[in-house]
């Protein structure tokens, strides 16, 4: 079967599956939009509808205190029919977003930068999956499908992150800058992907030209470009809303954690139990912890910039204030890019078992707490800890595999031998 025909069937089947679920189970999107595992205060489609209602009635969308998403989403979704009465157009938008995300992921896989970069070439580089298989892993991932059905705006953030990765691997500076700016505008935390993806972009540009561009001028130019585009998006948002109040209602909520709605993350329960006098200190500690991985990983693994960016998405899925299964879906869809590292990973069964265990028991524990009344918040928080443990094991295990892969290239005589840190 030709590759193009194979991909056409793959993408067509994924679109048909989503549209079929939307049609056969019309109440499912509303149900999933209310699930804390799928929707968060900063990505919920129900809250987007609340903001859209206020926006279309010439009231500030942030006056209701529920809408915490980017202002520029409002004019976009206001062009669509009311999803309560005519949901097909809105459903189709999110289906197309998933297909575009999978296409961008396939482009990353085709670039081959997962195993071969300008400064590093894995000894296992021939061990890889096709771009169609990588795209299928994303499109048919249950977490991705549930995110699409819930119409969470995390799907848009994931689309721009994957597009930024694809364009960086291709050396397309302008589209990379635009995509990452939009991702940071919607989610804020993707800005931490800029350093590793900038290195990836630099490597791709250097491979295309006979002489590598100046590293300093390249960095300054793209930093200024990212700043300009991000600033333009913020100015456009201020013009749309008529004030700068949206900053506190969108990014301020993420930074200060003013909405303590339960989610699959680690922050909400901790700050519910926190005394107010310690709140600012621990907010700083939590944010410092979440952001501190980027510099160390980028410096240590600068020869593998795509791996660093993918690892950071896994860290985001655990340590950002409002994570959901959409963040985990993004990371778990990027892991198969590094098929050459799988033989070096040691705790695959443990991590898989923990993620599956939490996936099935999470909704049950939430039901016991909220609906049955036979449990408390500790039930649900305990299972989110297991969920975070599973993702953390995958992140840590893949880091070990990447470092061991580098060692096998630098010290071939140690290949296949057990290495212990002293």
C-alpha cells in the first residue's frame, strides 16, 4: 500500500471515528467537558461558552470570573453557530485540529531529528517507526480522542506546540516563531520550549547551508521575533477587550492559582491545605521547580534538542498548575519518536501499569468523593499521585536511556555493559 494512501486511510478513519462518536453520543461532549480529568479552569469548553456569551452581549468576558482563556479565542468561536443547538461546526473544528496536530507530528517523525542531529547520531538510529505509525499513535490515543470530544482548548495549544516542533526540525524560522508564540499565548508554559527548539532550528538551518549562521545573532533575532509576535498578540487582546484586565484573568490565574478546582495535577490539593501566610512562598517554589528543568536539560542534552523539548512536555504534564489528560496525550504521543531508546529503558512495565491503573481508578475515586460521598479529597489526590508517578517514571527512564545512548556513542567499548554512577 502506498504511503500516501495509507495516511489518507489513517486520517480519514480518525476523523470518521470522532464524528461518529459526536453523532452517536450527542451528550458525551457535555459530559466530558465537566470531567476534571479532561477539562481544567483554563481549558474548559463550558467556560469558553460562558465567556463567549458575555462577549457576544458586549460585556467583558472576564466579568463573570469563570473565563480564564485567551481573548482572541472569542472572535474565532463567535463565527461558529451556537454549539448548544448546532454543534457540528464546532465539532468539525476540533476534529480538524487533531488531524493537523497528527500531520505536524508526522513531519517531526519524517525529519529524523529524534535520532540524528547536527552534533549527535545515535548508534541505534535505524531503529525507528514510520511517520504513519507515529501519527496513528496520536490520533487513536484514547486520551487524544477524549480531549477532542470534550472540545478542550488544550487541543489548540498542542497543535501549536507540535507545529513549532515540526517547523523547527525543518528550519522554517518564521512559522516556528509564529507557532510557538501562539502556543505560549494560549498556555503560557510552552514558552519554556523556546531554548531547545531554537537549538533544533539552528541545527536544521546549519544543515541546509554550507556555513552555520552566527549563534549569537541567530539567538537574538529569533528572541526578538518571538517577543514581537507575543507582544502583538497581547496588544491585539487588549484592543479586543478594551483593557489589560485579561492578563490577571488568564495568566494571573495560572501564576497565582486563584482557582483551586481539582484536576490531575499536584498543585490544587497542596494549596487547599496551605496556610495563607505561606502561599506566596510555595507558589514561588512550585513555579521555580517547574521551570528549573529547562536550563539543566537544555545544557546537558544540547546535542539532542528534540528530546529535550519532548521531555519538557512530559514535565509539563506533571508539574504545571492545571494539567489534564491532553498534556499527557501530547507527551505519550511524542515518546514513540525515540524508538531507538526503548531497548535501554528499564521500567516500561511499571510506568505503563501505573498510568493504566490511575486511568481506570481516577474516575472511580472522583465519583466516590463527589457523588457517592463515601470518600474524601484524599481519595482522588492519591490516585493523581499515582498518575504523576507513572508519567515521572517514563520521563526519568527515557532520560536515563538518552544519556546511556550518548555514552554508547562516546565510549563504544562500554556498549552493553552495566554502568554505575559512583
